[in-house]
C-alpha cells in the first residue's frame, strides 16, 4: 500500500484541520503522483510526442494531440523515452472510496492497434469528463463521480518506435514476462527454454523486474491500487481474464468481475472469452493471480493499423463498462484488510 502521508505529517495535517476556520472550503485532495508536464517545457515529453505524431501520420491515424495532454511520468524507457500516464476523475487518498481502473496499451510494441486504442480511450474519457457522453436509451449523462481512471497508452515506446517494431524492449526482454512473480526465479527461464525453445520474442530477462517498462507497470499498480486492470494487446482475438473468478472462489469481487467480463464480451458482439493461461512474470500472474486484482486482457483481432476505427467502435461500450461498472466492495479482500488493520493495532 502506498503511503500518502508519513505518520508525523499526518498528525500535523490533523492539527491544521482542527485549527481551520469552519467556513473555509475543503481543500481538494491532490494526487501525490501527479506531475503535470508542460510539453512545451519538457523536452523529453516533447521529443516523445514528436515521434508519436510521426507514427500517427505514418499509420494515417490523424493527430494524436500528445503535446496538449497533461501527462505524468517518473521513469523513462531503456532508450530514454518517458513512460507516460494520465488520470481522469478526482483523486481520493482513501482508495476504497473510488473505483479505480488501470488501462494499459503498447506493452508489446509490434502490436500496433492497441496503441491507437488507448488514445481513443483517452479522448473518450475526456468527453465523459466534459459531460459529452449521453446514454441514448436513458438520456443520462455519464460522469466520473466515484471513479478514477489511469491510462498508460504506450508502456513500451522503444519497441514501437523502431523502424520495424518488435515485441521485446530495447534490452530484448518481453516486459510481460518480467514481472516479479513468486515463480519467476524457479520457472521463468526454465519455461522459456522448455516451452518456447528460447524464442527471443519471449525472453523473460535474467532477473525479475529488471526492465523499466515492467517497473513502470508495477509502480502504477502500487501507487493507485486499481480495483481492476485492462491491458490491450493484439492479435489473439479474445478477452482473457485473470483474478478472483466467481462467488464460490473469489467472493463478491470475483462474482462482479465475472459479470463485467460477460458484459464486455456481449457489448462487443459476443467477443470470444478464452481462459488463456498465465505465465511466470506475466501481468495476469502478478496482478490477477497473486494480488487478486481482476485483470482483463483484451486481444484485438489484428495489428493492422487501418483497422483501428473498426476496433474502437466495436469495443467502445465494453471500455465504458470497464470504467463504470464497480467490482470493488465488501469482499474477501475487505475482510483481509480489516484483519491486517487489527493485526497492526495489536502489534
Ligand atoms: Zn501482446
């Protein structure tokens, strides 16, 4: 769990609270990880945005508007591009009060369509924020009250920006096999040798979490403790799920997560749900299996850049549901954290 205030800071914050005049407006909480970059002033972001804009031109996707966006970043890729994310909705330090959804794209840079997909997600969330999205059936305007959304549209820029984009990062590591899962040391290299016959495209790295692009995803999970994760890939044409699975094995979260899985498929013309296995060092293993965070992997049908509009139209409603439908709530995990709290108190 991230600590937003140290205990001493916490005390002084409370003292300030009690000294405050009662007619003062409450101060809006600020995301401690938000770091507004002014693209014009930030050369690293500016350089990145120029490359992104060029790629959008190359694939005939129109303008990315990358330079006008409020990005945050802490880390850079192996080659020095910023690992950017953006947030929507209001930050709430008490993470249990908001439904947080983490959406990531471009983990494998040769999967071209997901990258544009995340920019479509960003534009869509902007429209929701401005009250521009109205449910045609009910006439209700969608809003992000009680919701927080984190979008990282290009997790692996080095591989995407290559002349011939690759799956692996600049160090030749598959950053979706490099997560520090419990089985990494025992199985990651072994599986790579046995099952993949040392396929270079799936090299997990020698050490768990060695790659900045993997560390970036771990950071986002640690910082924002998402209630669910959507990671977009291509071209396996399926919706895969890892995490608490049903009311029987995963409590209420499992049941709600499963409902959402079915809804997302139904809203995309019955898109195929497939239970794909997770691997040593994969996100599904790290977040879904080990941390019980419902983790959805959307595999778009192809990496054909001319298909991006078709895919966005197909999955727009599913993404809307992924953001709006709450999976958190009283569950096994709420119980667990209560127990943890009591443990700390008794210590
Ligand atoms: Zn992929």
